[in-house]
């Protein structure tokens, strides 16, 4: 089967909710259970992409091209009409997995972190290779010394990590997405850390925003309606595998894929806007 990779680079914080509270977080983001890495479900991506293939937005009816790509929806099926039977789409959309995650840095403002596990997954999906300078363990880190290191340490969040050398993957990973911020800064701001530290940052370094519910009658905050919402930070890099089940699906999608895509909740307050690149 023919596959393509959709890279997503968050320009604003992103919230795709898990639907259940976790500790002090009332509205956490969806994560892989075994790693804690945030993900964007394939169903969320499919719904967003399918919206660009509607012939009647008011009724939510897909165009013929949209039905071919994403399948026919339940409300489009006419009972006892064999021509309106359920149809699966020509395109399989996988969940978007994490590739690089931004964290605060004491020097250089911020750094993107990735790990051997994330890069091996990306290599498996893309059939491309990334040369690692070594296998980091514990608090080891590889990154640009001139930009991020001082006194043999790179300080991310509250952790002083031991600088082991440069990390310059270049080539395929460098061209993952042509977003200007990624293109210009990743050579000096991308770091390689251990899988354990990657899991820790992915679980603890998302931003948490406090919100209140507004009473429609009074126009003021409802008593007891304060809640905490977790968001994946801006400048996070994800990728999704798009598998062509029948020929021509990738070309149809490429023709309508916008350079900026809004994913997840709170679109009216600016969340979830992502740069896109289909390779």
C-alpha cells in the first residue's frame, strides 16, 4: 500500500481532549497510555480534512470526491437503496504521533527535544534514516553548545542536563516541514535526550490554562465553574501516516490540503492552528 506522511507543526496551543479528568487537570489532552506522549487521533484528523470536501455545509453532505476519500456518513445513507450503501473511504488516516516537543531552556530561550524512540518510530513510518550521535541515558543530552549549553550543561525546565556533543540530524528530518520557525531554528534548537526524560517532559511540560464558565444571564463567572485545561504547546511537531487504500487518494487530498489547519477545540479563541506538509 502506498503511504504519505502528513507533518503538523502547531502554531498555537492545541487541545484535543481526552474527555476525563486526571488529578488537578479537568480537561487533559489525549495521550498514549503506555508512553504518556500526546497524540492527535486519526478520527479527529479525518473529520477536519473531510470538512474541505463538502458539497452542502449546512447539511454536512460530502461531495463525490469527499465520499470517495473518507466514506459515506450515516446520515447520508438512504434505507433500502443499494446505491446508498455504506462505503469506506480510499484513504486511511493514522493518529498523529509526537516527533519534537518544545521546552523552556535557560539559554537560547527554548529547545525542541526528541528521543531515540520518537526517531525510530518516524524512521519506520517514513522509511528514512536519522543518524544519532549516541544513545543518551539518564540526564545526557546532545544539542548545539553555542546556542544552548553553558558550563557543560543544558538546562531544560528545572533539569541541568549533561551535554554530550552536537546533534545535527540534517537531511530528511530537517526538511520534515517547511514552517519558517522550524526551518530557521531547528539546526540550533533541536536536542536529543533519553526516552525516559522525553516521557517526563511530554507528561509535565504541557501548558495548563485556567478557565471559568460564564453565566449567560449575569454575564459573570458561574460559582464553582473554574476548570483547568491542558494544551499541547505551540511549536510542537507531529506526523501522521496516510495510507492509500485505492489509487489517487493522495493526489485528491493534496489538491485541497490548506497550508494551515485548525484541529481540536477552542478554535474561536485561537487554539489548534497547525502548519501542514504532505510529503
